[in-house]
């Protein structure tokens, strides 16, 4: 199995490399420099690296101002503070004003672990999906994260990338094409599992369990939730689909796929995600069990759908 790189190191190294070449790249943090491993970027970027302290709304305002001056700001904080706390600034100061910034929301969902419920975002995909013309990604491993970061260099407007900080489960090898916004990881005829982020690992493991019983399951990693590629629809027709997400069942991946498939009566969509719950303290393996998001939970749901 390939040794993966911590997602925060992918982010730091991307900014160090690109920032050294491009004088328009600016980096903003909200007192999480050590957590995201960006605390030495000032050596490379100088005054283009700013830690604003715990002032996330101000940070988005600064990003908007930098964009007006022709800079390309990269902004990081934990997911709930990158969305819920600064929603008006994202909506008005950046998107409505047609300015450019890439926002990194880290510690997605249960990956917030010991930071607990206040830092455990289950709602931010839904919030960003509501912003007109926003681009929304949830990355599943380090190779994909680096590719999306590089693509963001030429992507105008408001871009939001949802990620974890630590080393991910390896999904990709480095020769993949991520331009379509989704990857078909496994073909199958009985049912489709659509996942994103850390749930891609669980989906693949569930598919392996189902294969042992002769069930053929397609697995899609839909990492670009907005704009959603309409070509996904053709892959999901005439069989059931189960969406799996480390997010509230309302507003995120499941909602996006349901909207895409709404008129297809022969292609039912079932969803798995967080149900009417806030976050809590715990290790990720424990939290996946608590919220019913393990590979075995997916296996059980598929069996129920197909029988």
C-alpha cells in the first residue's frame, strides 16, 4: 500500500512551491499555523503570509481586499469557522463581489476528532452549495488534493476545498485525470455507491465485502460537488444508488445526487450521512461507528436495498 502524505503538508508544500514562483499568491491563517504546518511559510512568502489570529470574518474581508489588488489568496481554518462563522463574508464580500479566493476547510466532519462538537462540521457542503457560481470540492487523498490545489490556480471566483489534515487512506497512484470532477474507482452492475472524502475508503471496503457474496457494486468518488458533472447521471441510471458522506444527509453529496436523479423513476437514490446530530469528542474510528458510517454499515445498507 502506498505511503500517503499528510494533507496539511500537501497544502504547505504547494503554497511554498507556487508562492516562491508567483508573487500574487497570498496566504491567510486564523491562528492555526502550527496545526496546518504553515507556520514557516513566512520565510518563503514574507508579508504575503499573514496570521490574523482568531478573526475569521476579518480574514475573509482581507482576502477580498487582496483579491481586489490582484492577489490570489489562499485561506485556511477549521471547516465550521471557514463557512458557518463567515458565511455572510463568503457570500457578499467574495462571491457577490465576483472576487477570487480559495478557502481550505480542514478537519472535515468526524476527522475533527478530539476537538469535539464545536469544531466538527456536518453542514458546510450544504452552505457552500447555496452560493451562486461557487466551486466546491471534498478531497479523498493526498494525490487528489495536490491536483485540486494546482487546478485552483486557474479557477476564478470562490473555491472551497474540504479536507482532513492528517495522512489519508491511499486511493490514487498519481496518473489519474481529475478534470471531470469524479472518478469511477470500480465498475459494477447491481448498485452504485457514491462517496467523497474519507468515505471513499469505507465505500471501497464495503464493495469488497459485497463482492465476496457475488454482488457487483460500482464505486464513484464524486469529489467536485459543485458544479456537479451531469455525466454522472449516465453512470447511475437503471440501478439503485447509495450515497455515503461524512456530512449531514441534508444539503451535501446525497442531496446533490438526489437532485441530479430526481426524474429517473427507475434509478432510486438512498442516502447515508449524519442524521439530526451534532458533533462530539472521540477518535475517528469510534465516531464512524457512532454515526453509522463504517464499511459494515454501508454493507448492511446495500444488502437491505438489494433484498
